[in-house]
């Protein structure tokens, strides 16, 4: 009898010490390239110039080479979460080219997640064949004054937001 009580007690302790279940991103299988294009707010291809972390999000600056949908410019900023798979964030590598399916608006932030068809351009042959030629940008790295102003505005907001949030919480206590 004491053996079963000790065994039950050990199981109870192990149960309490067991790691909690992790919640991972839950995505549906992406649709075809044309369906995903129709559902996205912007579809474009380009090379990653920089990835900058702001709190729990990354600002990714893309030098756009081609666009299929949306108000794309030669230089775009997209956002993704920093937690990778757990928060559906897409991991972008600097100096790598991607085909990007983004949601949102350029003025308020285009977002990309692992749930979209976003992928390295080297792995996007099926998508490129389905999407067609697209609109090529000839300016490359030049970027216009609008792109520079947009980048400065995003950086200002991203740097000022944590300060505003801390000040607001400290005034509440």
C-alpha cells in the first residue's frame, strides 16, 4: 500500500514539474500563388538590405526589383514578429532575395508571416511562373526621397514608441 502511495506522489510531483505545452503558430496550407496574390495587399520581389529589431517586431528594408500587386516602391519596409515560428514571424536573411506576399498597408505597415507564400526567390519558380512578368523597377538601390522619408518616419516611430509606453505606464502607477 505504501508503495502505491509513494509512486502516486512521485507521479504528482513529476506532473507539476513537467514543462508546459508551447503554443506554436497555426497556419493553413497556403493556396496557389494566384489565390494568395489576390488575398495579399502587396506582392513583390526584392533583396533584403537590413533587418532591424524593435521590441518584438523586425523592420525589414527591401530593395524591390519587381512588383505584382499593391503600391510598391523601389524601397519597401515590411514588418514581421521576432519570435519566428512561435509567433508566426518570418526569418529574413540580409542580402537574400525573396518573393513577398504582404498584408496591411504601406502607410500603416505591411506585415509578413510564415503563413503566407513568402519564400526565398531561389525557391519561388512555381510562384514566378504563375504570377507572370510583373513590373520591373530600374532604380535598384537608389530609392527616391519618398522612400528615405518613409524610412526615417518608421525609425522615429519605432524608437519613440517604447519611450512613450514606459512613460504612460509609469504615470499610471
